[in-house]
């Protein structure tokens, strides 16, 4: 029996791009593993470890998951934990909007699945791939990278949850988080306006910590966008 | 249902909305090159802010010296093109050295 529906053929080289995405994600998986173990340690210490572990899929963002578990761990009110989590996750709108061209013409399920995995490392890989390789095959590259990162990330959290009750372990492993983030940041510094954006964001984060602690990310993002665009215009 | 479930479900739903709505919006109204660049800078700004907050530590304005040294070294090595795994290893070693030195002083 033959199907009467016509499906668009996979673009040539999609498998190659997918494998390239897998290879691109492996250093991120290795680098982020200590952070995943740190989150896992917080999961193990939670009042409801199963719910906290499920948050790895629902939130798909280590900083938000860690922050809400820390708030809940200090007996903070539920609404405070929700507010903290929502504020931290709000940054995802920027990543999502920035990579929207990846999903042009994609099937709805592919868009939903892809969107569900948008976070700093996948955004950084997608940005780099689109800048250096153009749009062709970028979606397959993203799929390979996101799948690899998801498997590695969930595995690291699970290991941390099973073995994470070692005293002080999480605090020391947490140093891997900013180290992974600076690697993601480095390529942006070479773009027009990149240095201005990063310096503005860092300065704003420090000021916001002093003035409105807990609400640092969104002002830092706004400052980065403004400073980056101004620097671009000045250079032009 | 525990408080942890409530928080994870609500923040998870918000996360899905934050991830999907901009894609739908951009598909319908488009994205100018200038807006795309602004979003790119804002994304890197969020990453930069997360680095700064990690160096400062929770609720503090004074940087942790071991984390500061590790991040400074990691930033330099990342700028030189080192891979993430090598940056984490080198930065982790620097962190351990400074942390031990500070503890001994």
C-alpha cells in the first residue's frame, strides 16, 4: 500500500549535520556535567526528590531549577519560588526569538520539541552554526546538539541525585557553571558590539544585585541589547 | 500534591510559554536585522550576568576569590579558543589551588 500524503524530503546532508551537532554538543556535555551533578545534589536534598528531578525536563534550565530548589529548601513561600523561577526563565524569550528562523516551515511537533530545548548551550551552538554555516541544515544540526545535550544533562542530574549527598560537593562543583558560561560567551566578544554588550550586562548585574537583589537578569539583558546596538551604530 | 510539584509545574508551564511564544510571534510579524542583533546581545548579556552572579555568590556583593581567579583564567582560555572541557579542567584546578591557599592563610 502506498501513502497518498506527500512528505517533504529530508534535506541532503541532514544526517551529516545531525552528527555534526552531536559532536558540537559533546564538549558542552562534559563541561556542564559538574553543574548537572550540582543540580542533582539539590534534587536529592529536596523535600520531594521525584518532583525536583522531573523539573529537569519541565524547566530544562539548571539555574532556574537550582534557584527554585534553594528557595524551597530554605522554607521560602511557594509563590517566591515560582516568581524566582519565572524571572530566571524569562530570559528564554530572547533565545527563542533569536533562533526563531530555525523553525521556519517546520512541522508543529518539531517546533515544540525544538523550542522545549532552547537554553544557553543550545542557543550558543545554534547561533554559531547559523553564523558560520548558513541556514541550510541548521535545524538538523540543532536537533543533534539538543538531543545529545539533553541525554548528558539528565544523566548528570541523575548521577548527582543518586550520589549528591556528599557534604560540600555541590558548592565546589558549582565553579563549573561560570566556566561553562564564559566559554559560551567568548564567541560573542568577537562580534560587532559584543564587548560593549557583555561589559554593560556585567556592570548592570552588579548594580542590580546591590539595588534589587534577585532581579539582576532582565536589566542586564536590556543593558546588553542597548549597549551592543549603540556600539554597532558607532562602529558603522 | 507537594509544594515542589506545584512550583515545577507552574514554572515549567511558564518556561514552555517563554520558549514558544516568541517563535510564533516572529513567524507572524518577522524580525528585522536590528532586532535580531539586539536579541543576540541580550542573550549574551544574560549569560554575562549569570557569570557575574556566580562569581559573587548567593546574595553577596563580594566576589569569592577562588571563583574569581578560576573565571578570569577560564575567560582568557576561552578567548584563546580552548574547548569547554579543557577550560573547565583548567579553571577547576585554579579554583582548587586558590581555595586551598585561602584556607591555609
